[in-house]
C-alpha cells in the first residue's frame, strides 16, 4: 500500500471513529449488568459500564465504515475459480456480443421476398466460417447460432415453412418480416460496453456473461482472511456434557458462518483459558480479522481485554447496547508482516450472544473488506408482541410467515434452538414492539436457500 492509500484509509477510519462519540447515553437511567442479559437496572460499576457501551446502530455503522475504508487487495482469478468472488473492477465487454450476425432459430436463411429457391450444398452450421452471399430469392438451411450469410434478410423457423421437393422451392406459412429471428452483431453489447459495475458478486450467470464477453479470468477482490480463536477450558470437542464440561457450539458454527459471508477462514483454533497462548495468537496471526469467542467480560479468566492492552491494540468498540451480546468488542491491532491493518472482533461466549456479535460487528466489517455492498435494509410488520430491553436494542430470531415476522421461542443468550430455525433477526428497539409494528430485519447469510422449517414448537 502506498502512502496515498494509507492516508485515504486513515482518513476513512478516523471518520468512522467519530461515530464512537455518539455512544448511547443513559444518564437518567442506569443500565444492566456487564455481560448479563437480565432486564434489571444495575448500579455502581455496571452502571458505569453502560456509559462506555456504543449504541447498536453506531457500532454496526462503525464496523462497516472501517471495512470500507481499508484498501482492498485484488487478484486475478480463472473463471472456473471465480464463483462467489467480488469484482474488483467493472466488467467491460472485450468483444461485440454476438460478434457476428447469428441465427436465433433452426430454419431457413432467406434473401428477399418468397417463394425462395433452395440453394444446394447443404446447411450452414454453428461454428463454421463465413459463407458466400445469399442471392436474392434464395434460401439455405441454417442452424441456431450459425453465422448469417451476407445479403440474407430473415430466418424462417422450420415449423413455419414448407418445401416443394419437386420444384426445389421454399414457401413461408406466415408473414416474413425483414430481420426476423436474426440476432444482429452487437445486439447485447458492443466491445468496451460496461456490463457490470465493480463490487458485483460473481454468480453462475456472471460467469456465463464474462465467458461470452471474452474473459478467461477476472480481477476480483481478495477474500479477507479470518482466524477463529475459541476460548474456554470448559469446552468439549466431542461427546456428551459431563462434570461441568459442555460441548463447544461456537467452534463448529463460527467458521462456516463466516465462510457463508465470502471470506477465507484460515483456521479455527481452541486455546482454552490461556492468556499467553491468546497473546501469541493475536500478535503473530497474519489474518485480516481475528474472531475470538468468550472471554470478553470481566471474570477471572476473561483474558481478552488484558491481552489486547498488552498487545497495544486500540479498542474501537468496548461493549454495545444490545441484547444479547452486550460484552462484544472491536479492536484495531498493530500491523503484522505485510498487513497494514488488522482487527479483532471479540464475541461473547454465549451462542446467541455470539451470533449477535457476528451480525453487529463482524459481518459489516467483513462486507467492507470483501468489497461487497452492504445488504439493503428492509422492514416488515410483527405478527406478535415482543418484549424489549428498557434501554438497549434487542435482536430476536424470527421467521417470515406471509407478510409478517413471527418471533421465535428459545431466544435467550445461551440458546441456539431459535436461531437454528430462524431466517433472520428482528431489531427490536428499547421498550419492545407491539403486533403490527414494523421492524428492521437482519437476514441470515443462507436465508435465500434455507428450507422452510415447519412449526415445531419454536414459535410463540
């Protein structure tokens, strides 16, 4: 990255950091306990913690702004490896499309008015070179995609024509209009036309368009590299919970979730509650983003904050006024190797609280780093009342039923049953929402392909 790029990135990040100044304030009402989702009003240290918490909209906007401000890396990718990538530059046609006049149908190429004399010498097939001009009053068989012979005026579909073998004549059974069923050169685009803008997602259809327009490879935004660090001595990798140990739900979930956002998850590592191992991992990782799970609160083995201080990281978000997921954080790490900008998102250890952190901080940041446009927000009405937190935003798993949002049971911070059945989360403002109120919706990455889940006791 050159100096001008660094300056532009710095300007963008500083502008983003200005959002932190608009943190949620509750001078007239104390907040809730640090790391807890109880709807009670604390005092003392927990109340002071609320003053540090960034409002949910500001935290999400800050993460998105930081991601967009980073200078994206680009790479050339072969078409057969480009699916799911993001275009780093506009897709410009390298040739006319089609590059010559072609037949849109199997049938007859004709010149002038009929009836037409059938030309001997066989048919014109796709993939063949130029053919001799077609004299006025003549016809020749032609295949779909074949080059139109010079002087031809129309193509008659096979089913709309009849022939007289004795006379060697072709007759049209419908009116013939000049130019019918001929795809003229450049009908879809001319060489140099802009077909798609930068930041377009490479879908199967984009691959087809790029190939037709002459591309063998595309210039794509390099996928952000993410490392996941799972913290906690109480976690089991296999088997049933026993003797105070529980199964690790976040290790199997976080990596694939991030992968669905179009990033490369380089590793998912389990470190336990080991401050030195965490410090080594944070300071030596060459990932663009490190995502930790657990350890973000202020308990005796919550090492994330002390490790970040020791590593000289800059805390950009230290707590968010959202439930679940309040003790999430976002930090800027010191440069490492060739990476001028690295970040860490600390997720709470409770599963649904971690999902809240993914959607609040990790997803907006990674969308920017990956060059993807931010999802278009939308609103939809609630079918049922949803209780809210007195002061904080609340994220509640929902499913869409007809034109209504149906809130799901099992939406506590330690629960996954609700989010597993959900296709999105509703953004519930402080104080809650009534039936019929319209709420913002955060779709889950796989919403477009997830099957409909029948009512199985998860709905209120």
